[in-house]
C-alpha cells in the first residue's frame, strides 16, 4: 500500500515503483488511483504490478497525488471486484486502499445495508470506503476521526479525495505503515523498502491510532484513538516483511539473522552443513551457521520466477507451486548431516517435500530448525494462514510434527527468542498465531471467515 501527494512529481510512476517493491505483500491484484484536476481515476486488475500497468496506462494516471495497492485476499475472494483501490462516490468521491482485516465486517456491512448503502465488492475494505464516502462531515479527516473508533481489527489505510491523501492506522498498530519524504513532499507506504526504491527518506512509522493528512500544506497529524494496547504483528518480523525493510527500528534481515543465532543457542545439533530454504531461510541459516561454526552452503536452488507459495490461495495451487520451486544439489547434500533452516512452517507441505527431496538427493540426516515457534492458530488480522485443522502443528507435539515431516530432528525458536531478536516484548505485539492469545477483544467469536461477506452478498459474476 502506498500514497503520495506530490504535484510536481510523476505520482503514478512513484506509485508503480513503490508497489513493485511491495509485490511480496500481495500477488493477486494491483491498482493505482490518481487525482487530476479534481477527478479520481482508478486502474486495477488481477495480476502482478508488472502485468497490470503499461507506459500507456501510467500516462493516463497523471495527477497531483496517487494511492496504490497490491492485494492478497483475507476477507473477500480474489475476484476482480475486490481489487483495490476501492473507488466510491456517494456524498463524497474517494479512493481507498487497506491492508489488514476487520473483525466486525459483517456487523458494519449489515448496518450500512440497512441504511440503503449498496456494495459492488465483498471486501471489508469497501466497508471502510462506504462509511467514509457516505459520512456527512465536510472534511474527510472528521469523517475518519468519527469512523475509526467503530472499526475493529487491523487497518492500515490510505484514502484519497480530490483534496488530498489521508493515512490512518488501527489503534493496536497491527499492520505496518510508515511515513516518508520524497523531495519536499510526503508519502506513506506499508514498508520502508517502497520508500527506498523511489528515493524517499523514511521519517517514522505512523503511530497506532494516528491519522496523517498529506496535502498542499505538508502534513497534519491527529492522534484519533489512544490508550489501546499496541499489538504489532510479530510475524512481519519473522516472515512477511521484506528483509531490507525497517520495522520498529530493526532492519528485518538483521533480526532474522539474530533469530538464527539464538536458535542455535536453544537447539544445537551435530552436523556437517547448514542449508537455508531459500529465500525465506537465508538470514536464519546465516545466523545459525555463524553461531555454530558449521559451514553454510546452498543445498537447495530456488526457481526465482515462481511466486511465493504461501500466499497463493488453495491447497492444490500450493502443492503445484512447490513442485516447481526447489531443486536440491546432490554435490552439497549427499552423505552429509544437514541442518535445514526455514522461517516458519504452516501446513507442512513445503517442509515435508523438501525433506524428501534432500533424502532422495543422498542426505545422511536432516535436522530442521525453524526461526519461529509452531503456528497453531489462525490469523484474524490480515495474514491468510488457512484453518487450524490444516496446520501441521495443530494438535501435535514437536516430536509428532518431526515424525509427520520425516526429519531426524526438529526444533523451533522460542517466543522469548523471537522477542530477544527484535529487542522488544510481548506487551506491544501480537503473537496470536503462536499462542492463541488474540490481542483484540471479540476476535475469537467474530464471524469473519474469508468469505463471510460473500455468504451475505453473492458476488456478481464470481
Ligand atoms: S495472528 Fe500472527 S500473523 Fe496475525 S497479526 Fe498476530 S502475529 Fe501477525
């Protein structure tokens, strides 16, 4: 997600490259909206950023400001209607991009429909857009300040009207959102890697519960909601964010290397070579190798042109994605005792197949080391981890998981180890997918399945 107000820049091109750097956050659809002479223009399509936009389409998106989004589905299917930015013109015209997931989407949707508000999509993001575009306040900032306390869940959001761009973040700060400066203008992005690519400087993170307006007069900020428990997603540090992004003052790559070092301290093993599962396990393997003195080598080669399997929806696609993805090097692994490092295990399909591939290539022993605790609970705040039943750690001890994956040993980094690596504590983070301890009240009983709104409102043509 990205937003910029910069009349003297090519804002559509800035948005394009920012989204290009954020491609890992969503690969189902991409979109950019811009404002030119008081009109909002939107282009959004299913596909990758590089497939969706051309020179010609970017030229048609000229303007003073722009917002953009890459999507993978959490609430709402991956249909075109759910691609973002959402564009609505009720009382006011606006475009909106949202990263996260509302846990009271069904309730808000019902309230809006009772008021006669119609919807074109089944995403929770259109609910936020509808609340703001139908709001009677004259300024969109006042509408946001009124609506924010009614939204429950994760929402890093950017809204654009013909007057400016406004970004706001949920009071727990579940998903990331940072503020940058490009020339003497301001921009916002989900991660700092999007600022680097456009030559923008990272100023700071948008605070949980804060709203920041970007416009002709620079920025204005307002702390709309205070006093909530902060709960930044710890899985962003472990897996989701790009390694060159900065999160909470930590370079993600450095945190992940540290996780590997701590994992060796917690779970050492006698072995000949450390190999990463590329690319997700690279920094963890480097840390494990450094701490243990066991040399690191590339025993698995990854096809760089296959999209990451984790965020392609559906079991069948995931399995196909994996078969195309890795190839072991017998010269590195044959006859060796291997420590194989990865950053997480969700369903276990990837790990199981990797272990088999390595054994088939002649590995003498395969010891899996994971730089995160076992994932046993679904995420309700915007990361598609599938159901509890599909998770390999669900209802299994670590020994049972090791048997299931057919490895000689398996060890996970402790939660304390994760927090040591990111130099912080549980008090300000969400770690619910590991602990089941959801930081927001009402999460467990929220009727927020991925297709919750589709049950209410069948999607035309889907
Ligand atoms: S449940 Fe896990 S993935 Fe979801 S927000 Fe919390 S830590 Fe992040």
